[in-house]
């Protein structure tokens, strides 16, 4: 199961992750206008992309101006009657990582404290419902045509 959080674009009829360049150490207006788009290796090769073996993804550098759309995705789920952000899935242990910023809720359910919130790993079978919330990105680009604001996954 793929859990998606972050910025995405519909490029070449494929929903791709959009990432900023990090670690260049200086503010460079040209780099700030660039992004890396990527998709899972299992989807096959698309011309112009390079396989990143470490990440098992095909990647390409692109100017924001050359992107026609972008959207934010947040995957959410219901656990013990409460709504949480799902931050990942471990296929071997069949477990989800849940995130909350509600300190009282985190304390009551045994979440572990992080610097900016709380996290808990739970059995996937204990999550009642999973859905994606999709909306406008910070890149100022339009949403892909026909994009649904909420998609039920499970």
C-alpha cells in the first residue's frame, strides 16, 4: 500500500512526487525555481527520467514554470475513533505510522514525542478507514484537471 504525503504533479499521465532541492547551502534563485519529480520504478521507464537505485524511483529535474499542475496530498486514517495523519506503511510488519499534534490525545494513546508532534506505530488491521485529502499546493500552480479532493483508499 502506498501512503502519500507531500506535493505531487500529474506529469505524462503519472502522479509524481515533487521535491525541493536541499543541501546546496546557499540561496540560489535558479535552484529555488527547480524541483525534482519522481515516480516508483515499478511503473516503468518514462523518457527523460533517470533511475535512482537507492530510492527505487525514476527522477527528473524540472523548472516549476514547466510544470502544468501541482497538488498537496495528506493521507489520513481513523484509529480508535480518532483521525490521524498516516506517515508510512511497513509491509513486512503490516503496520502504519500515525502522527498527531494533539498532546493530550497522544498521551492517552501512548504516542512517542517528536520535535514537532507525536508518532505511534499501529497494526494496519486496527485502522478503520484510510483516505487521501488533496488540495492546492504552495507552488501556485493549478490543480490537475478532474482531481478529486478526497479519495477513499480503504
